[in-house]
C-alpha cells in the first residue's frame, strides 16, 4: 500500500475505514484518498458521517476497522498530538480558539508541537527558551500577516469578528506546519462576501503554498469554486466522487440532498 500511495502521489490513504458507536454505523467501510497539492471537498447531508470521518483522520476517534496511512506511515488510531506531529492540521466545526488570549498567542499555541524546549528549561527561562519564543512570535506574526490579521495580532480572540476568528483558527492550524490541512465547515456563519474571500484564501494556500486541503463544506458556491475533487457521504457511505460538475449532476447526490420523494416529484413535473 505504501508503494502504491507514493506512486499515485496520494498524501493520505484511508482503506475500508469504519466507525461504529454501539449498534450505529456512522462510517461504513469508506475508501478515500487525498492527492498532494489539491483541494478536496467532502460533502453530504447532515448526519452523513463527515465529521466522524475527520475525527478518525485526526486521532479523535479510533476506527472500528480499516487503516489510515499518511505519507506511507500507518497512523490508524494514533492520538491527536502524534497525528499533528506527522503533518495533519485542522480547524473545527465549532470555533475552538483560546478566547481570552490574543490572536498572536493563539497562533503561538499551534507551534508547540514543533518546539524543542522541555518543562525544565521553560521553568528556568533559559536563553534557548527565550530565543525559541522570539522565533515563534515572529513566525506567528508572519502567519497573521498571511491570513490578513496582522493588524489585529494583539486583540483578544473573543473580540474578533466571526470571519476573523475563522481565519485565526486557520492561522493556528498552519502554525503546526501541516502537510495536510483539514477544514471543518470553514465558512459556516459567514456572509457571502466573507465566504468568497475565504474561497480565494483556500485557493491561495493550494496555488502559492502547495498545501493539500481536505474540506467539509455545505456552501456549494465554495465547493464548486475551489475544489479539484468532491466526495459525497450519505448515511456513512461514499456514494459519489468526481469533479465538482460531475458530482453536482449525479442522481444519487441529488436524491441524498433532496430526498427520493422530492426527486420523483420533480420527474413527474418534468423538472429533472
């Protein structure tokens, strides 16, 4: 599997991944790949298993069955901090910033996975620790500049507008130096202008930074505007995969979103 993934240029490979909660199957034997340098969107109705799938990729949940491989290494069921060290960064559906910390402090928190200082040297405030903190702060300010938040670096996170809090989450995720960035509903709650700006930002990450992005998103304008490939989950199963246009026209996808009765009604009316 490692050689195949490397040959195909896939950064992440999930094979027959399954998650059960008691008698409920939330994700049902899903096969999924993420190619390098692409933006992949994962869509589906509410309750389709998208966030559960994300949580398995990032170590929050351990799969009931199946394997997850990142850069040829089996990371199935490893804890979140190990997954972060291996190169997966993420944001969350519900914003999880440190609300009483400044923007720059939030980003610096994301860098701890890459910092070398231990507890002993941190307590003693050794010259190495002070140099490392200064370097981290400078890098954090660079990331805030990149995400358009440099002028708000000293503002407390809870005082930032909603769209800026979303950007700050991305800046913190970027601070972990990810090879794969997972975005869970990144434009939820944004107005159309903010969504358009965020879409352009994701394109920038792919095109300028060559960063691979896997995104859960409900806003189809965002999905169609930035995705190289779209995968669709419904009741925990992958029902479609392809280009945005192919998926948009897939009968199974239309039925999953509208319901079988609605699709049949449209056919009777000659609308489909």
